């Protein structure tokens, strides 16, 4: 029976991020992708726009599809969501994260939020504004930006993943980080890996943070190396 593999997108992204990965991964895994609420044209969840809500959506997806012994690859926010869900969902067997930010405080959150001003993005980076409009819809992309900013402020005030949660995770977890990532630091990634009972840290060469700039073959190899024959 083919092993189920769920790919989870990052903040401001959608399931479409993984379009180029799927053909290679489908040769070995039963690949699942979905967009969190509010992303990629999905309806916003009335329960909120938070890591906890997205984590619950992941749990619902796994149970609805009756998946067992699930592997999860989570890019950026997707990795954070996966680890939070894994704390209370034994169906998740192992997790790989890539470019997931673990260090949050009010100052860090404020720095990230400054990058999420819709009007400034439209004026100074119109190509990015057009990209977001294509991903989330012309009517929704600004709302996605603003609600992502609110979520980050919340993380700055109280990170969803606590030290104690990371320490209780028994699943095998690989914390991956690109060597050219300018959003996430090695120190915070190594710190998270050190707290995990079955955690490890790995650097991906020639890999920046934006997933659209990551080499598809490198990510496929990263996933296969850790998930094959598990």
C-alpha cells in the first residue's frame, strides 16, 4: 500500500505551490495537497485565521480521508502547522519542515508585518501584488495579507509551539533550512531540532526561502531521502 504524504503550503501560499513536485512524488507516495482556509480562493474559516485553526483543518483532512501513518512535508508555516497537529494526532508518523520559523517575539513579528502592507506592495512590488491576486483572487489577496499580519502579531505575543510541545513530540522530525534563507536562521532551527526527542537538522544547499525559487529536484530528493521505505 502506498504511503500517504501530505504537502502543506506556507503563509501567503496555496496548494498550487506543489504543482511541479507532485509528478515525481506520486511515483512513490499517495500524495495529498490542500489549501488552508482563506488561501488559494478557499473560504475563510469562521473560527479564525490562526495556526490552531489550520492545524484543526489538517486533522480534519487526515480523519476525513482515513489516512494512517502519514508523512507530512510542511513548507514554512505549513511545517509549523504540521508540528502543532502532530502533538495530538498519532496518525502523523513523521514530519519534514523547510524554512519554518520557530523564533517569535513582538519585535520579530513587527518586522515581518511591515512587509505585509497591501498598499506598499501594490506601489513598490506590483509583480508580487499580481502574483498574490492570481493565487488568492483579486477580491481576497489583501485580506489574506492583513489576516496573515494579525496571525504573526499573535505569534509574536504567544508562540503557538511551546518548548514543552516540541519536547513531547515523539514522531521523527527533520528541520530543514535552505542555506540562502533570509527569513529563518540556523540558530532557531537547530534549537527546535534539539528540543525534539527524534529531531534532526539539515541544510539544503543553494536554497532560498521563497518556495517559487527552490529547485524542485532538490526538494523531491529531500523528501525521498527521509520518507522512502518508512
